[in-house]
C-alpha cells in the first residue's frame, strides 16, 4: 500500500509537498487514478525544529480540504494530527484513519478513535518536533521503540480499539540519529513480527542526505521503499506517489513467477 502525503502547511521540510486547497484536490485526483491506497492530510508540520500551531489554525487548514475530498473522491483519508478536536471534526466529514505521531497520548484521542472506529497509526517519536533532533540517545533503539509501540497498542486495545484497526510506525527521523534510523530499518522484521501491520515513512528524509550528501533524495526514497517491501512492511508513506507506485509495480512484476 502507498500512502500519499498531502501537506497543507507552509513549512513542511520538502517544499514540493506543500499544497494549497485547490492543488491538493487535483493532486488527489491524479493519485487515485494511479492506484494510491490512502491519502494522509496534514495541517501542522512535524519536521525537526517545527513550531506548534493552534488547534484553530490546524482546523482551518485541514477541515475544508477533507470535506472537499470526501465530496469528489472515495479514496480513504487519513489525518496526520495529535489534536483530538481536529480529528473529531475530520472524522465527522468522513476521514477514516488517524495518523498520530504521539501514538494516542493526547488526552481525549483514544475516545475519538473509539467513537468513530478509526484505523489508527501509532508512531514512535522521542521528544517534540521542535527539539527532537537535539542529540537523541538510546541504549537499544530497536528494543525501546518496539516496547513503546507494543505498550501503546495494548493501551489502545484496552480502551476499546479493535486489534485489526491498529497499525504501528517506528518513526524514522523522529528523534533519531542516522545510526538509529538504520538500525530500525535493518530490523523491520522484528516489527512486522509483532502482530500489527507496519507503516514506514522514510520519504526524502535527512537520513538519505546523511548517507548520500546534498541533492535530490528521490532515489534514496525509492530504494528505501523497495527495501521495506522486502521486510514485510504493509504500507509506505511517501511524497512521490507516481514514482513509488511505478517502482513497486515493476519490482513485484520482476519477482512474480509465471
């Protein structure tokens, strides 16, 4: 599955992923025709160093687009938010998924997820976006991230969210140095063995530049997506939807036995 990133923010780290409402709607039309599985709508940047915004501002950015998309498209919609009231308003307009970088820790978010039977993505992060890349440290990053996600999934299930509605995300780039990101990616099999489908967002992130240097990061993003596929990851969250779909389809065709 491919999740397309639809940023309605002026400050997301990849400028080409920032859309105004009209651009967003046209982009989703194109993605849906190509076979995109899911669209993730975000109104608040979570890039390293990002400043938090108010609930009112996030609502102003996101809600009209969710409402418009639901009128013209049947593609599943996810909302990338940590604010329960934003998610509630979007769910009332037809959004079915919640992509929560705080793994339902915000007071009231569990209630919203349960009330609307949302499919939830629980992500690991260390710290807050503004400071999360200020020298993050782990004793054993793979074990610590796994333990956190299992605990958050347990809490979600005990709160009434069905097991089959829970996905997990190791949070590449969210309070992790290069060595942490690589360790998590190299051990993705340990996450896919936990009993929850795994989604990974590694598209165009800093770890690619750390390995390659300055320049376009599309090639590294596609390589990462193909690697994730071999490790049993169920969904890739990407900026470059057409290129990722093409790469995955060609890869699958080459490995399909006649």
